[in-house]
């Protein structure tokens, strides 16, 4: 079996698991209790509640315009996988007979968001979209330069305001909680549970700091040659700049180690969205 077939098979299995998780979140928690999520799924639930039409059909119909937008903004393979995934989700929701697990509203919002976020995140990680609001965000970002996050946020603000007006403020508030949990779980599924930050360190004692980071903290570093710099001590020539990526678990220990060696070290900390290769400590893996 070729690597390409193995990869496609692995992605298909993981997307299938994602669809099942999302369907559990909807049928066992959100739908029986009248809760919404954000995005296209939330629109489908709201229309279903107001019209009495089976949500399976509404989910397909509401998703179609977003998939049409995706046809010109994403790869055809992603659009096809997304269509099949949404169709499978609608089919499973239609035939699934889960009963409501709990009537505690807080637990419904939390665990509904956990299951739905896990399913959507797993699907996205393997190249399929279960919710079209991300597609809308990509489209508007390409056309007008507005960030995807802002588009999705505005989309959901409008949705929850409509929910508060048409159904109730309480349902809208619990639905916002569900959406926030779903969004966070999606991020965790895509980016992983380990959180990394980048550090850029400029110091007169860069040799000692390099040794401390490698031997005591146990991380990899890259050293750049700075041609020129200007600061409190005036113009400086040929200064070494240390660049590294570190797990947040080690961040305080790293700052303390640098401060002991050079209290005047200049440090820039920045977020890191993805890391591959290099020397990294894996706290939550093998």
C-alpha cells in the first residue's frame, strides 16, 4: 500500500471519528435541550427550532452556499471532503437516537462544546470543514483583508443576538458558552495541547546563556550575528542574537536562568503557532 493511500485512509478514519464526536455533541447534548453553537451549525439549529424542520436537511441546505464560496477559495479536494463530511454528519444526526445525557444546563453547554469542538477540530486537522463560518472568514479575508477571527466573531455575535431576540436571552448566553468551549477545543485539536513560545535574546553574556539553555534547560537554539544595534549603552557592533522555541512549562525557569546570568539581557517573547523538528521537550507525548 502506497504512502498516499495510507495517508488518505488515515485522514478518512480520523474525519469519521470527528463526525461521530460532533454528532454526539449535537444529539446527546445540544439539540435535545435547545442549545445552539456558533457558525453554520448554530444557524441550522436555530432554523430547525423555529420551523420544526429536521435539522439534517437544514444543515445541508445552509452549508451549500458556503461550500460554493469555498470552491473558488480552497482546493477542490478540501471542498469535496467537506461536502462528504457534512453530508455524513447530517445523515448520522438523522438516524442517531441518543437520548439527552443530562438536564443540567451548565454540563450541557460544557460537554456539548467539548464533543462538537473535538469533532470539528479533528475534521479540520485532516482537511475537511464541518462548519462553513471558517470558509466565510477565508473568503472575506481574501477579498477585503479583514482577519478570519474577526469575521467569525462578528458572524456569531449577530447569530447570538438573533437567538436572544427570537428564543431567549438565557439560551443565547448558554449558547455563547458552548461556542467559546467549542472554539477553544478546536484550537487544541489543531495546534495540540503543548503550548510553545519563541524567545529572542540579546545579551553581552550570550555564550553563558547559550550554554545554560542547552545544558540546563535542554532546548535547541539558533544564534544570529547582529550587524549593528543601538540601545541604552549606545551603538553596538557584531552582537550575537539567540533565537529559541520553548514550552510554556519551562518559561519561568528560563527567565530566571537568564536573569541570573545577565539581568540586563534584552528578551522578546512571541507566540508560536506551530513547531516541527528541532530539539523540543515533549511533556504530553511519549
